[in-house]
C-alpha cells in the first residue's frame, strides 16, 4: 500500500498521525480503529514518510521567504508554512456540526467555514483564536518531534 495514500485516508477519517521520537502516534475517533490497525502494519514506512521530506521542505520555504524578507521574518513565515502544511496533512479534523474552537454544536448559529474544513462560531471570537492556537500547537509539537527547529522566540506548547 502506498504510504501517502494511507496517510490521506487517515486524515480524511479524522485521525492525527504524529511522529514522536521513534514512535508513530495516532489519535482520533474510535470508529477508525480498522484504519489504525492498518497504520500499525505500515509504521516503518509511515515513520520514513513523516520524517524524510520535512527538513528539505523547511529549507526550501526559508530560501523562498528570505528572498523578500529579513532573516527573522523569513524564519517565522517559513515556520508558519510548515505548521500549515503539517496541519493540512495530519491534523485532527473536527466534526462539521461542531465548533472547532469550543466543541459545542453550531446548529443554526452564524459560523465561519475555514479552509481546512473546520467551522467556528462567529459569535465568539475566542473560538477561532482557541482553534488556531490548538492546531498550531499540535503542528509545532509534531514538527519538533521530527527534528525541525522553530524560530527563536516561538512558544512551544
């Protein structure tokens, strides 16, 4: 089985697949247990896929952003790009019917549909802030676990 396809399936099922030290950690809904077992069968290839291209991609992003920005700004922009990339590929997806920030049902309340498929309630600005902090924190921890270094001054949750 092709590993990237398997990781995509895991993401679509709402699973987060994270590399931490030498372990592949999978979090998500219980209904995805058969997929978790499949991931376990391919953990060596998953570990390679999660760690292999990230350092090279970070160097490319830094080179790109350095062309038009100061070193400090370029590092921050490149790190943000890496966080967004990790989140898009491996972040936990929230249920469409629930606010990604507070977890409460959205129902008929006004909401904002985000690019990653999450929804947040518009009535509470804290919801979008909380959601952003959560996914960026997850991405930061995962990127550090695979050996990337955040810019100096980055809050590491």
